[in-house]
C-alpha cells in the first residue's frame, strides 16, 4: 500500500507541474563535513533526490514519507575520490591479450570493478586510460544508474610518443599497426590534433605518458618522452578546450618538463627531485603518487607474471617509491589521492591512505587528498569532496575516526553516491 501511495503522489505531482522529490534522512554518531574541520557529534543529514540539503545537530524528526538510514555511532564523511584508476583492467594480465580480447570485454570487466570500487567507498574516480570507448560507456552507465559504480571522469586512450608508454609495444610492427588506436603524435601540430581528437571522442581529461613507464614493453627507461614544444602544445590545446591534462611521469627531468609546460597533474612522480618539485610548486601542478600501484607490483615481482623488460624497470624503481611524497609536502606541492587500481586488485584503493601517512602526510592531510584536494584538481570543489548543503549526496560511513587512524577507511560499511544507496 505504501508503494502504491508513493506512486500516486508522484503522478499527482507531475500532473500539477511539480516534480516529486525523494527525501532521505541519515542519522550518524559523528560527521566529518570537511577534512579540514573538527568532526561534529550526532547529526542528521537530509538528502533530497541527489543533493544534500541540510546538516542538523542531534536526531531531527524525519518527514513521514522519508527514507530513514540510521548509522548508529558510525562516522559519516564525504565520499572518497581516486584520481587514477583503470576500471577496465585487472592486474597481472598478459600484455598480448590486447591482441585477443575485444574492447567490449573491457566494459564487462569495468562493470565488475566499478561496483567493487564503489563498495570500497570511492564515489568518484578518474579513469586514467582505457580503450577508445570502454570508459565512456561505463561513465554513462553509472551516471544513468544502469551500472552500480562511482561517478567517472574518463580520459580514454592516452597520448603517447610512437613506441612509448601508452603506445602498443611488444609486438611485430605489422601487429602494432592493427592495434594502434591513433593517439600517438610527433611534433606540436600533431599533438594538438590528437588532443582535439580525444576531446571530440568524449574525454573529460587528457591523459599523456610524459615519460617511460614500468609495466609497458618499451625498454627505453623512465625518463622524458615528449619534447618541450609537444608538451606545451598539449597543455595549451587542452586548456583552450576547458580540459585539464594528467601526465604519467616517473623520471625527474620528464616531470620537470611536463610541469613547466603547464600540465595539471603528475601521476606517480616516482623520481621527482627538488628541481622538478620547485617547478611543480611554481606552476601549481599537483602530485598524484599512486603508491598502491607499487604494492601490487611488488607482490607479483619474480613470479613469472612480468616480462624481463618489465622486471628490469621494476627493480629500477622500487627503492625510490614514496620518497617524493615527503619532498613534495616540504615544498608545498599539493598532493592528491590516486592509486593506479588495476595494477593491483580493485577495491583495495583505501590502502593508499596508510602509505601516504607512512611517507609523511598526517591522517587529516591524507583524507583531504582524497576529498577536498582531489575535488579541487577536478575543478569540482562545488560538487564533491565535502558534506554541505547543495553538494552532491556522495557519502560513506565507517567505524572509528579516520582523522586519527586512516586504516578505518579500508572497511567501509555504507555508501551513497548521487543520492543512491549502494546495495
């Protein structure tokens, strides 16, 4: 009877020209509205459709037709943001599978991983490189509620130099030609063209591989790939279209060149030295450390999963992982949360918090990196990253206090994204 009544009320509202609004009342024992603020005590949060409309001290009375969620003494906080994931892939796959598996398989894998990622408390992710349309399909599916998952900011295929990290490598040249997705570029003009192509295809952000990478079959080390003119062309063109640029970058001089060109974020930043970080600070470039990626790599090293080319690069890298975080903090470079999920198992994303603390952030800074700082990098600080009236209803609940113990974020008990409660 209650269901029939709600349907009738909705129909009447539509006929009268007034949209029917769903109200959800959430009771929590503690609320962290902003990583920079002290927690509030027992509170009532009201959600109307997909928006937070109020935060009231204590347990306010719920309207008769509201859905009520009683979280007891749990801590309610903003939904988490992971700025570097690969939903359409799983760890440990043979690179040769890209010559066998159709792109559509990435959507199937991505739907599985989107659900796991949401359940882990991540209500917004930046998909940092995929096949041409797989991440875009997932983005639409989660936005329309057809697939359970986070809000997705999607890059699509990354821009790369020919033979670089991000290009098809490890095959015969004739196979490269068949598998090529058309996003390599040489020279400033062609790089501008490929940025525009990515924008036309539907990219929310431009991903480039500014240096060599660890897990690709290219064996030319981890330093810079694009020329300064190419980097400047990419940044200028993307910004003219209202898009930011995220740059995979390990080597110090490649990081420095990318930051100097105006690239918005450095992903990984493994060997960032003082000179590179000073340029990042001067340019306002963010660091996204992806420390969990190297945990996943370390777990698979020496087990026959990686080729000799990859294992050589891994061993070049592991001793320096995390050191740049402390250097970046000391110089005032903003540090935003990203994990490279897909290199390790999706759903373990929150393990990044403890690693950030291990390498120099406070628990409060670590939480901010995945909420307010990440939201600002996305230019979405008015939409996500805080619990406040008018913000998207993206919230999670955990036991304990993540401002004193970030490992509490590794077990999320309740999730709401866009006003929808995850099943």
